[in-house]
C-alpha cells in the first residue's frame, strides 16, 4: 500500500518543521516547500536522508506545481513574527493572498484536503477575553500589524469561499502563542526574546507596563491539535492554544528564575496595536477533537531553554536572521 502524500509549506520554519516530523512519524510521504526567507534548512536537514521526504525551494506566491498525486496540503508559509512582517510587509500580504489562492487551486486540481494556518491575530486587540471562534475581532487594517492580521483574515475568507463554492475539503486552525525548540532567537516574539536576552546577560525588555497577557502552548500540543483537526470533518475555524493566561511581567519573572540570571525587567513603549489580552477559548477543540494541551508551561520552558542553551554563541549573538534588504521587494 502506497503512502499518503502531504505537502507542507513553510516546511523549514518553526511549526512547519515539527509538522514534517509528525507526518514522517505517521508514515506519510512528506513534500516540504519553503522559500527560506525566514525558514532554516537546519530545521529539516535530518529528514533529507529519508526516502519519504523531498524538498522544494519555492515561493508559493508564485505558481505551485507538485507532480503526482497529493492527498493533503498544510499551508504554513508565512512570516509569523513582528520583526519579520514589519520588514517584509508586501511578501507577508502576498503569501497570505496569492500563496493561499495558488495552493487552493492546487488542492482543487489534486482533489486534496487543505488545512490553513490562521492565527489568533485575526482577533486583533480583543474586546472580549477569552476569544471564541465566534468573535469577529478588533483589527486595525491600516496599522503596522495589519499586513499580517489582514493577510490571515483574507486567507480564512478565500479558504471558506473555496469550501462553499467549489466543495473543497478545507480546515482552518487559529494558532495562539506557541513555543518550543527551533524557534528563532530575536524574531520579535516574547519567549525567544526573553531567553535570548537572558543567555546574553542582557536585561529583559518588557513593552508597556507588562500587564498585557499571553497564553503559551508547547509545540507538541499544538501539532497534536492540528493533526486531529486535519482528520476531523469540521471546516470552520478552530482555536488551538493553551488557555493558561499570564501577564508579560510575570512571564519575564519566570524566565529570570528559569535561567538563573541576575538581569532585571526594563520597560519600553508598547508597540502600536499590540494586543492587551490573548487567551483562547478551546471549548470547540475539546468537543470536536477531544484535544486539550498536556504540557505545562514549566515543563515546556525547561525543554525550550535547554534547546536555546545548545545553540552556538554566534547564533545567540546574531540579532538579524537574514539581510532582508537583499530580498526582492
């Protein structure tokens, strides 16, 4: 019996690489695709020796062709951190719009089921907490974060249009803050920023007064939720995240305790449109998928900290992941 074939875009990124591992473990034939503008081949280099893994260096904003049959597509190609999408706003909008359109067309041609990676950012700076899937959000479409927020909102809309108009099998996961090994240091997200600063002996930067909240989900839990959603029969958005809410100030204090550093928290101005609250209502995931997070923050942070400590000093000190100025705008 031949293996089922799955295309995973953004395969060299944080979440994409963990998805590749999961589907390899489940004995799928995995086709990874990434333009490597924010992805890193080191995340998937251990897979290149396998006969059921192949990789395409390609930008999904351009026409996408994959030879042979295709059973599933998981679209995880997108800059996902503020530093990235503020530096490459056009590419962020293109991968959410043109890229999603191209992949939906491919899914239709191959009769494949497609799952898209949406985000809690579709809720913007929410007026209700926790955020259920029924909440339409509070987003500034012309603010600096709008390039990411609106790209994801459009992505959901066109995916649902293909589902209702063409009858395409689609799934939508709304991902809340996730952490774990293979995150990039200094990508603008709070956890790697804090750990990177601690490891370099720097004070931890807290934006605003630190009262804003986040809810952190360990990557293995997230991947399990995504896997279950793909094989469910539910086409509408589903929140996947950990509802254990914590303030940024409290989280910084946890990182200081974990790393044993002597640094202090330093307050800086809050970025424009930065959400004050972020906590998922996971009732739907619990009822539809029988899913809820299993890994506690204390357990997940220990694993993640061990990973970051294993990085070379050069990687720890490298604030800029790539020279984005050389990329075609």
